[in-house]
């Protein structure tokens, strides 16, 4: 699988894969390993389709969403 990472000026948006599901990781540049939810949000097993995860990450990166807002925005996206 090709890994896709999108960047706003200071935030990275990444599609992740774990077995047969996909997740997202959103973090401020240089804070990928942070445990602080204001700096890094990692959601695992968001969906089973790469296209859905990719579309979600594209929308998040286009909106420049902050890591702390990602859980709420993902829930909203998946409920549509």
C-alpha cells in the first residue's frame, strides 16, 4: 500500500493501515510520537475501505482541522 500524507502549513494528515482496516493519524509537524491529544490524534480501525479513509484525510487536510477536533469530525463524516 502506498502511504499518503497530506500537509497543511503545520499539520500532517496520514492514512494508516492495521491488518484489514484503515485509520488516520493527524499531528503537528515534529509531534508524530506525542501522546498529547492537542498535538497528535491517532484513530485506528476507522473503516475497512482505503478509499473512504483517503477521502476522509483529504477533507480533513483541506479544512486544516486540528488534531484535537479529529474524533468529532471523523464521527460526523462517517455518519453521512
